[in-house]
C-alpha cells in the first residue's frame, strides 16, 4: 500500500505526541471512534507523564492500548521515532511545536490530527500552510482540534443564523473572562528552562499567549458564521495589570480586540485571566431582527428557538470529529481541514500582534509578518538557554504596545 493508505478493515496504528490532559483525551476519542484503532506509541518530554497516562489509558481501553516500553519516546526529538511506527499522528503538545510536528508527520506520509491553536506566530502559520498543501498532494487527511463544527447544536444554530433567523448580522461579542489558565507553581528542582517547558501555557514563546489559547474556538465559530471568510483587519488593546505571580510567566492578562469582517460586521472579543474579577463565558450574535446566544443554541427576537438534542444516545463533538477523521482515512477520501485551521489560528495571531504592537493589523499583513515568538521549534532543547528570563522582582518581560514593532 502507498504511504498513508489504510484498507477498510485494517488496524489503524495511532501515535500520540503530548501526554497531557487534552492529548490523552484525544487518544480516547480516537479509540472511541473505531474499534480498529490501536494506540501503539506515546511521546512526551516527561517519562513519568508517559508512564502514568499509559497506565490510565490501558485501564480504560485494555484491548486497544498496545504501547510497549520500546514505543515510549521521551524528549523533544522523540516525535521523529514515533512518526516512523504509526499510520496516524495525534499532536497535543506546547503549541509552538504544532507546525513542526504536523509537517514532519505529513512528510513521512502520515495522517494528522492537530489540536488548537495550530501555530503561535506568522512563520509557524506559513509552515502549517505548506504542510497542509503537501497533505493535499499526497491525499492525506488533516484534522483540526476545533471540534465545535461536529456539534449538532452548533450545526443547527449556524444553519438558522445563516438562513436569516435574526436578520442581517450586525455585531458579534465574545467573552472568555476567567481565572488564570492552568496555573503551575515552580518546582524548586527545575532549572529555568525546565520550569518554562513544564509551565508552557504561561510562556508566550511556547503557547502564543492567552488569546490564542482562550479565544481560538470562538474565532473559529465566528469565521464559520461569516461564511468561512476570515476577518480583514483588527485593532486591540491588552496588557498585564494584575499582580504577576510566578505562574503568570510572560502572558498578558487581559485582551480586547475589535475585528472587522468583509462587509463591515464587527466582532468584539474579550479575554481575561485575573483572580477576584467578574467572570463570563459567552458568544452573542446581534442581528437586525433578534439575537442569538450561540453557546446555548438559543435565538430570541422575532424568531424564538432553542435547540434540543433528539432522544437517544449522544456523541460528543470530540468523538464525532475523530469518527469523521477515521472514516476519511478508511475511505481514501481525505479530510482536509487546513483552511479552517489557518483561518482560526491566524485570526487569533492577528489579534495578538495588534495587542502587542498597539497597531491596527490587516490579515495579509499578519500572514506576511516575520514576527516570531522565541527560537524556531527545531532549535529548541531542554538544555537551551531560556528565551526569556525573570528580571527585577522575578518578573518576566512582556511586549510594550506602541513600542514593540511588527516586522
């Protein structure tokens, strides 16, 4: 068989890069999707993480977890060995490495499901675009972790909105206001670089900052609503204002971005990670004849409607996206989610660049920018000099709007 080809009844060998909560969740989703899926390889920078997660997955799926010691790969270069021994690669690591690992897997002829966000800066986005184009040429499936599109509640709500249930869309408002994301206290035994890798979500050179981690699902749904046309430009204001304790790293703790879509529809997006503040997670679509609570699949105004799940068993959108992914692999009709990966990820990056620089940023400008967060992924190691270091009062430096340039 050609690389990437799997017959309808074949065992599908899956490897997981990144054994954190989302990674092991993705492995479970893959095994739920098809009884012929076998998890055969794991990779992580922590041997202990692999040991614990392998045992947990084996307990839940004893007939489908077949990872022996020889196929547990530790370290930042372990992905190369994992890719060699599987048909499908699941990627759920520090977001900086998503484009590199996606590209390597596709070059090796493997199908890929990559979690969000799919890159953290414009050079990473361009690598992602090249990887997805190669996948099209090689007829390989590429799936995104933006699972909202597999939820029947969102599907039906989107259909009604696009059919005019609230009239013409005037404005969209997104809020993700919450406490700090994945706080992690420093382990005294860790070196500075080990601390940053262990706490990667708090360091922008590894995560892309909070906007990319917190709002990318919302931005994907908004792009979907707008006919899968990404925003044309944006301007934002953001910074770090609350007490920057150790776990905050280099992240901004508040963002406000105004996006403009072709045709003039404005999207106002807010995210915040501060303790002791008002919290809200919401997606509100305003139209000329009503409004929609998108997260609750509810329409109000001239039309009143609420989505209800039909009777019978429900499939989670996480499982449903893996079902579609595996079906595409078995059928030889590749799943290509490269465009929505690009649109959601670059919309988030565009907003982050505007917040860092204080400038209005256009879509084409963001895509062409050479703004890079930290060293190239392939140059990283657990022995490297940290790209950022704490300064006075143990605070890490952050970009300064109006001063930080946009290359």
